[in-house]
C-alpha cells in the first residue's frame, strides 16, 4: 500500500508521509486534510511513495480529501518540480504559484444558490384547489411557469416565500436545487463586446496558420517544435492567433493565451473577446483585479473545462486547463514575463516547458523576438514563420534619427529635450488634426556618463557595457567585471568639460511641451496616473476619441496599441536604455524603437518616427531605423557569443541585501569565496560588487554574476553552497536564474 507524501501548507515546508485510508482515491496533486501533532492541517500530495519497511512505527492515516479530484494535474506537478530544480526554489513556493491563494484557502468555496424549479405542470384539479386554498403558492407556480427554464432563485421570490415553497416541495409540485453561481468578473459590464468575424488571411498569414495547424495535427506522442511567429508590427499576428485558437477549440481542445500584462494589452484581450463572443462564457480573463471569490470561480471553471480559452499574464501559465491544445505567448520578448519574486520563473520559458510536457502546440509571437528564441530557431530547436509586411499594404514608418549633439550646441550646453525638428513635426500634426505620441525612455535611473557634444559614453574596456556612476565614492564601475575608473573631468574623446549624467523626467517634458505648444491638448501617463483604477483605460479611450493631441509616456504604452490617427511618434531620449549596465541594453533599445515605431502610421495615413539620440551611430539605433532585425540579431549574437552572455550561456545573479551595508557586503564576499572553492568546471563567477542601485528601500545591495552553459549545474552549485552556510539574520540572499534585471 503506497503512502502519500504530503507538503503541509505554511512557510516551514514540512513534508510528511501519511497512510491512505482504504478506498480513498488519493493521487499526486490532491489536496488533503492531515493530522499534524494534535491539529488538522491542509496539504498537497506531492507523490505516492512506498513506505519504508523498517520504520518501526505505523504511519498516521490522512483524514480526508479536501476536493474530490486532484487540483494539480500530473503535468503541472511535473512542471512544478522542474521549476523548483531549475530556478533553485522550494517546491512549496512553486505550489503556491500553481494553486493561487484563493483556491488553497479553505474558507473560499463555490457560491451556492437555492433555486426553485418547476419540473412538470401540476394537474389542473390540484391547481384549482391550490388557487382557492393557498393563493400565495399559486402565485409562485404561475411565476415559475413563465420563468426562463422554469426556475427562479429562492431569494428572488421575495420575503416570506420560503414557507410557501416548502409546502410546494412537500406536495412534490416543485423541487429545490442548489446550484453553483459564478461570480462573474465582467458582470458589471465594463464594456460592450462587439462580435467580429474571421478576416480573409493574406498569403503569409495563411502560411503561418498552416504551420500552426500542422503542429496541432501532430499526435501528442510525437515531438513538435515551438513556433516563433516573427511578424513586423501591424502584420496581423493577432488574426493568426485568433484563427489558430478557433481551430484548436474545434478539435475539442483548450487554448491558453499569455500576454505581457493585461492592463497594457487591452486591445488584444478585446479582440479575443469579440472573436469568441459566441462562446463568451467559455473565455476566462485572469487579471490582478479579480476578487478572491471571482478568482476561485474562474479557476474551477477552467479546471472543469468550462472555460476553454484562458487569457492572462505570466501566472496564467499555470491555468489548470484540461486537454490543452495550444499556447500562444504574445510579445514573447517582454521582460514582464520574468517574475521578480520567488519563484523567479520566466513565463515564456515555463510555457515552452509546459507545451512540451502536455504535448501541445506553442506559438511565440513578436515583432522583435528575443535573441534567446531567435537563436533557438537558428539551431533548429524552434520553427520560425515570418510575416514581413504590414497587412494593409502600408509601408513601415519612416524613422529619422536626430543627432542631439547638434541640438545641445544650439542650446549652449543646456539640456536639450525637444529638438526643433520634432517641435515642428508636432506643430504640423496639430495643424492637421492628427495625433502624436512621445516616449520617454526611463529604464532605470541612467547613471552613465555621456558627453553632450560628441555623444561619447564611458564604457568598460572589458565588457562593452556602460560604466555606472557611483556617487558615494565618485567612481565609475563596471557591473559585470568590476573594472573601476575615475570620473573624467572632461570628455575623454573631445575634451568637452560638459560631460554629465543623463536624464530628465516626464513632468519636465510636459512642462516644456505646454510652453512650446500652447494650443495642444497634452496628456501624460506615468506611475501615478496608473495607480488609479481604470485611469489608464480612460486616458487611452480619450486618446482614441481624439480628445488628446499629444500623449507623453514611458515604454509602458509602447505595446500593442493601435491608434490609426497617430502619424508621429517621437522618442525623446533613445540613449538612456542603451547605457545601463546590462548586456541586453542594445537589444532593449532596438526593441523599444521598433515597437514604438510600430505605433505610427497604422491607419490610412503614413507614419513618421523621430528618434532623438546623442549616439546616432549606435548599431541598435541604426538597425532599428532600417527595420533590420536580422542584421541586428547577427551582430548582437556575435557580441553575446564573444562575451559569453545569453543565449550562449545562462546568466544568474546572486544578491545579498541588508540594512547593514558591511554585513551585506561581507556575506556576498563569503559566498563568492565558497562558490569559488571546488567550483565545477564550466561555471564562471564574477566579482562581488555593489548593485547599480546600491541602496533600495533602505537596504544595501551587493551582487555577483554567475554564468554557465548548463543552468542546472549552476543552480545546484549555488544551492549546495547556500545549504551549507548560515546567513546572518538580517541578510537576505536572492538567487535569480536567467536574470533579466541587473540593477
Ligand atoms: P500585429 O498583432 O501583428 O501588430 P494586428 O493583428 O494587430 O497586427 O493587425 C493589425 C490590423 O490589421 C488590425 O486592425 C487587424 O484587424 C488588421 N488585419 C489583420 N489581418 C488582416 C487581414 N488578413 N485582412 C485585413 N485586415 C487584417
Ligand atoms: Zn567590465
């Protein structure tokens, strides 16, 4: 008789084996109630195991099943184990991600409603009698006879109906049932959904769909490669997703759609809702604003196969869809797919893993594929399908790169925010009643030094990333190798003494715009505006309705938006993202310019993009300008290969944090030493350094970069060292496998 190995709920990660009572259908993934000391606890069955023979005592039996069926499917449980192993986190933390709080908590349960049902008409003589003797009962019968499905919730029959209904039940004229009601997140009708119909695909789209269908037809036992759908902005990727999703449903399977962030991809979500308007109740949208009750209901609807299309952000990758046929990952290159809390998984990578375990099709879509995915296509691990043209026959917008060094000269060394060229372009749009979007690149807090007259940025001679300015000790430092340099008094290239830190904020931009464009209606999107519920949506709606001329925002509005009346897009400071101490800086800049440019000229009118930069010749800017992803990828991959960065190695960050600076630093140094002792070959260990953002939320942070071709080898080595070391109480150590943030 196998025993159940149970992970007890709670932070301590207790795992115990329990005997399974006769006849109880316990399998891995079940939720169970178990005795723990003298209390009852809840837990999750991780596996069924053979009990050890020589235990010397009998295992305690578990009490009962909390749910009749396992809540975690075997596949998801396997994915969970993989995540724990790969990212070096506890299985408990992964189970917590797999089973949302709302589902795990015992207090939450389905909402039950008592409903009165009239199953058959009462015989006429009975009815006559009731009408005379008990008019209230007769009235209820009459109501029921005319109700939809001949049923009415008890509560809707009004006060005092209970007694009459009870009597009717006794006479066997009606029955009372308990039905589960769904707490519908969309019940307050946020917006009307207009049904739409499939479009006639163009040749490239049809070919792309065919590749997806071919994969869908592959029997589950056969391997199938993930598909990278590389389609330029406006090439109609979403239409391909929609038609592939419909075909998957037709095959009796379910569909999972991942988007970078629900609130930033409203149009994609709306298009799914519209296309599947005929089966609206089978579409579940998971977003962070769901109440616990709604989340509980949606989760169980998905689990039971009632919701057959699930749209959600990162964590929806764990949606318990049965018979999964297709996973779509929209904007697969987005960093928001990487979770920045434990478990620090990457949603796209877990999606690929899940597709593999489920034996289903996966499509990764992007106009700017991540180099990780692209390299996988070059190595033949993924298939690539291209949509090289915009659907409407429109050409991609013209991108002009504007040399801000010249502007800085005009403004006599002052901070140039708006070039004359961009100002004039804005004025033209306002005169023609067309709209503009201005982007402010605000990745991090740009602490690199740049010369305003020649554009020179202080770079590390060893790593080809920008050196970071540390005010504390007036030094420049490389965040990869630790190289240090003194802060130059003059530009090392052109001797201009104006070399300075980069940066200005959205408010400043708005101020400048208001001054130079007094007649324009200007709106700004920033973190404050985002916090209010629906504020972003209202603003975007106002923009759609052309009530705003110029929209100023950060890259958060660069994604997925489709405004046909926007003909001008400006990027005010394309450099900022470029000179952060991150090997993906160039890739992010390329992506940003390409995505942002994709917002221009999506209607009848032609689009123009103006990119303001101090480094007009930087490759990522030039390749983006020529819409040349392949050229960019080739050069960037060469650089990554040479310096052993992803996708040619896995890159992890180890960070120590503490309110005590010395203790954080000392801990990291100790870890560095221990990691270096008997380090397995193939792992390269960087220097322990202060983080670029050395103090955050009152905590001092020190970090160390680790690289290895084999992710698990690296994770195990770090876990091994961490397991043997006792950390000071006030120091937290974070291990981030496949890190996406280096600040
Ligand atoms: P992407 O997701 O690649 O940026 P979209 O899917 O948003 O592109 O498509 C851009 C626009 O083109 C949308 O308004 C969409 O309705 C339209 N579209 C897509 N495919 C077709 C098609 N085959 N025929 C006509 N219009 C299409
Ligand atoms: Zn360096």
